[in-house]
C-alpha cells in the first residue's frame, strides 16, 4: 500500500478475509495457506512474464476503491482514510493516504497527516478514531483537525453513508 500511495505501480494479491481479519484475534491458524500457495504461484508467473517479455512499461494508475470493503466493517460511515499501522510514538492517527474520490481525498487529507480531532472528539489513537467513525453522521460536514508536517490544520470533511 505504501508503494501504491507513493505513485509506484503495484500489484496486490489477496487470499480473502475472515471475521477476525486484522484484529487481535487473527491467529496463524486462520491463514489461508492453500490460498497463499496459489498466490505465490501467480506472483512467480507474473514476475517471469514481466522479466522475459517485451511488454510496455507498467504505468501507475490511481483507482477508485469499492469503499474499501475491509475498512471499518461495522462502521456506518466511510471516509476513505488509509491508516498507517505503524503508530508507535504518535498521538493521534497517522494515515498513509486517502482512497481515490473519497471524502478524505476531497477534504485534502494526505500521506503522513496525523488526525488529532474528528467531530469534536480528541483522537489520541486508532481506538478513538474508530469510536468517532461510529458516532458521526453521514452526509453531514464535520470538522477534522490534523497535524501536517507538525503544523495544525482544520479540514472540513463530509462522511458518506457506508453502502
């Protein structure tokens, strides 16, 4: 994701999700190992094709998401923020980007922004952020305070109803 958000062409491979995906209860026994083997075979085939062929240079294209099916499975609203999960030492929630055509992109959120307040609630960690996502109203402009390069900014963002 970091390469994609930096404008580097990427290919993402995924074996699917489950109810505990990316939660503290996501344990090794839940990994789809057969799917991993199939993905590795596909990656090798793609790599061989790219190395051995005279295909034109791969170009970066930012694509619109399907409101990121895994983001906030229980959330009522969608913002399109992509959290940076390396939050160590950060007071707030640092993001690694915004999905194309999302409320976050339209509000002007950028890579490395740190969300410090949303909808009147101070954000000190990812849990605070999740709480606010469950409490704000869709289609109603909301104030989001961020730090960008250490400087405070106030943005207006309009959450969408999760479809």
